[in-house]
């Protein structure tokens, strides 16, 4: 947990796992030069030493180089994430290893930084957001925010996470996209094949949506046949692009499973800058209106 000093500065213990002394020195200097917070940096040059430090429970956040003398690539991140005491991890990579860094985020790292392209403000902002997201994720483990049928977030879970992400996006200026999706033929499935088949269709819709979006996106079932997805920093995710991707995945899913009740989903999307979103409820209304227009135009997948 972050503690407050008498000067109202946050104090943060950073574990830096990096085998290059020049890189470690630059990062340490960037952090210790910050006036908005007090950073204490513990530097180790091997993953084994880093794992030992992580086990002591006095670390707030980990800055992790993926290529170390005793561990290489994605395995480095996996081993750090497997520690019993969960910590927020920000991975570091060279410009040519950006794909590897993205893979680490898919594994569960909070974010990544490119060496040589990180100034003090970006470094501090990334670490703070990583700590906040990780804290929220841990808090969610103690709350009943999951939908029993699909395993996705329920309405309460969605609103809790989306409000937090909206606050973070307002600080960082990242664009926001909210998707409102509807399982088109649920009533017909229920009437024809029974509610057990309807439950199967809802589960299938949740599975397709989970495959269609990033692990970092907030996917929820907020009603009987209604789903939402909250995306941060996904400017390319237009309504047309989302529906095209959904269409392809639904075709593949229905072909693979050959269900007696193929599923169909229509999605509407609203995209805004964080400063123009007054509330999550307003954002939901915009996405719902987009969905309604698509349904009226019969642009269904």
C-alpha cells in the first residue's frame, strides 16, 4: 500500500529488475528526481533475486526487464506473476521487442515501457496506474461482481471497473470506447428449444465476446441478453470494425459447434474522449442508441 508522508507526497517502493547498470541508473535517477512522490528503488540484476525481494511483501510495484541472464522472454513475466504475493508488474523492453512486451501484458502484466523512450512523467504515470489497476483487481476478488452463467462481469462489476477506468483515462487523456451488444435471437431460442438452450446461447455469446476483445477490456453481461464492453485507448475500434470482427467470429463459432440454435449478435459502439463523458450511464445510453440504429438498419451479425 502507498503511504502518505507529512508533506503529502506518496511514497512508493519500486523493485527494478534490470541487468544493465546504465539503464538501471537512468530509471533510478528519473524516479528519485520526481517532486510529486518519493520513490525508493531497489535494484537487482537477476530474476532469482527479484523473486526473493517480491516474497518479502514490502514492494509496491515491479519494473521488470524481460531478458535477464537467468530468464528470457515471456517466461520471465510468467514466473514473476506466479508469485504467491501478487504485485503489479510493468515490463520493460527494447523497441524491437514490443511484441514480446504486449504478450507479457496479455499474460497479466499491468503495462509496458520501451527503453530509451520513457521520460520521468511517463514512468511515474505508468507506475501509478499499474498500482491503481492492480489494487482494484485485488479488491474485485473480494466482491461478487461476476455473472454466474457466463463468468463475465455482472452489471455491478462493470460499473465498478468502468468508473475506475474512466477516472484513470481522464488523467491520461486516453480515448474511450463503449460497446453495447445484444444477443438477437434469445427469445426465439427459448420459445423453440427451451430455457436450457437459451442459457447455452448466452454462454456462447459471452465466449465469443471474450475472444473478440482484449484481455484488458472490461466485458460484462448486464442483463438477460445484453452485454457491454469498455475499451480504453482503442481508437481503431469503430462500430463497423467491431461488427465485422464479431461476424467472422460468430460464423466460425456456429460452424464449429453446429448448434441447433446458432447465435447472432448485434453491437453498437460509442467513442469519446474522457473529458466528454459525464458518466458511465450517459456513455451506456450513447452506445445503446448506436445499437438501436444498427438493429433498425438490420445490420445484424
